[in-house]
């Protein structure tokens, strides 16, 4: 009997990347990069914005002819779009065999077995999964960084966000399970772990808070660095800042989405803080932690956003000087309170604002990267540079990419690199 192959396409955030690795592990067959050679095709989807939603549905259409030519091919959709639309997907795509929500990944082998034997089409989008973290991720040999999920779902009620709908209420993973997976990854050669969750710093379990978890993970031998994402501003406590400051393995970088610089818009978004409160937290981080880098997410064109609101967002960007910023036009999501708000912003106006904001941030990022020239940075070597196969690449504690000439046997090592040049998206240096 010939060997079976899995083809998987992934859209969305780090959580989806992590879930795809879990899917690979639970299915347990080799992966192919060519869908025409696959026996199982899975599209792991994101629904955070309409564009990501449409990409996933478009991707599904690509495999219609493959299914027609090979009726035994199994085609499935997982992730947030699967959770959002459920049975509708089976009705709209006759070549789709199963629809699976994010929490049901442990059920995949049983689902695939039922499809193979009974030729049934299956929808599994229940939140009632006994062990949602049961499956560990697949980890590629030689990869020295890894995500580790400590949380699923979200208890926040941001009016624009569909995450609580598609991933359910917040479930926090017990610390012992997190440490077990961390040790598993370390044994595989991982030197840097990124703890991930929808609002990762709201994690709590058995009397422990996120600051305690950082310290527990920091005690693991052979682990060089700890990162975490995505953080909610209100949960950036004094204890967390202290843990970041005193734990030498925690990187000097935080991704802290602000979403808007206008108190009016923040209130409409139900973000529970003001722009001044956010600035105070950022200033506290920078005062306590040397060379602290802050990145963020921003939405422009939220319903009711005026020119004054937008100018306040630019002012906040100027004051914080984010190292990087991911910015998007507001995208209404079905079932969210913001989707039925009045005063929608014209798409052209929102697009113009987005272009202005992104150009404004580009100049700040470029300036900050240029300022690194002449400095010596500690870099964790991750592998071959995408820009030049003769070079290696790694990241600084502040999450800046550095390219430099060196031998391959340095992968996984912390090295000192003198920065020669700063560019828009990376630094170029010489190893010391």
C-alpha cells in the first residue's frame, strides 16, 4: 500500500500556525507541498477580517477539480471560518468532506476514519471538547524557535472582534501541561519559545498568574529566550513588568495592541482603557526595561471615526514610536456589535487614512532601525537568510531581524553581531 500524504494551507495568526502543527501531528502522515499528490487536503482558516475569510473560501474552490479526478481525496476545512459557517460550508462546497472548529482538532483521526469507511460528510464545531490541548504540535527538525499555546478563546468583549464567537470563552491551560510541552520542545532543540494566546497575559491557573508562568518557564534549562503574544493592555500589570525586568530569558519586546489613539473610538470598541492609560503603561515598560521594543495593532476607519479621531491615533504613534505596527482598515464581522453600528466610514476614506498611517509608521521604523548602526546586538541564530543564502539570520531580543555572514553551525547559538546598516525591515551586521 502506497504512503499517504497531507497537504495543509494555513491562514491567519500564530494560533493558526500552531494549530496546523497540531493537525500534522495528530494525523501522523508525511506532508507534501504539492496538493495534487495529497490524500488529505486541509485548509486551516482565519475569520478575523473579511479579506482573510474570503481567501480561505477562495482556496477551497481551488481543490474542486482534484476531488473530481480523485473521489477518494479527503478535503477538510478547519479553524475560525469553519467554526463561523459550519454546515453552510458543506452546502456551498459539495467537494468538502468535513468542517472542524479549532477546539476539535483532537477528534481529527476519528473524523477521517469515519469519512474513509462510511463516506459521510461531517461537521464538528462543538466547544464541548474534554481535552482541547491534548495534541502537541509537530516540530521540524533543526528549527530553534517554536510557539506554545497556553490559552484558547477570549473573555474580552471588543465590539469589532469575532474571536469569542469562533474560539469560544477563555480556557487557560494548566502550568504543568505548559511546562511538559516546553520540555518536549527543548528536547527537540528549541532555544526560544513564544507563549501564545488570544490575550496571553490574562492567563491564570490554580492561583498562578502570567508573571508566575514566565518565571516557571524561565527556570527550564537549555532554553535561551521567552517571548509572548498577544498581550491585552489592561493585563500588563506591575507584576508582569517586574517579571519581564528580572527574568533574563524574557525578551525586551512586547506586542501590545492599542487599536486606536482616540478615547472616543476606544470607548466604542469597548477596549476598557484610554489612550493616556495606554501611554502610561508603555512609559512604565520603557522606564523599567532597558531598550524595550513595543509593537502594536491599529484599526482605521472604525464606525464613527472622525478626522480628529484619526489625528489622535497619529499623535499616539508619534508619542510611543512603535518599533513596528500592524494596521488594517476596519472590517465588519458577522454577529459583532460594531457590524450594526451607524456612521460607517467610506472605504476610500478609510483606505487613504490607512496609507497615511502606514507611511508615518514606516518612517519611524526605518529611523529606529538606522539608529542601531554601530551597536552590538545579541542575536539568536535561526537559520539561512532569506535575502542571501550565503548569510545567516537571527533576531535580537527586541525582535529585529539581523542578517550577517557566518557558518551554518551557529544555528541555535546566541552570538554578538555589530550592526553596520539599518533598513526598513531588517538589520545587516558583522559577527564578532
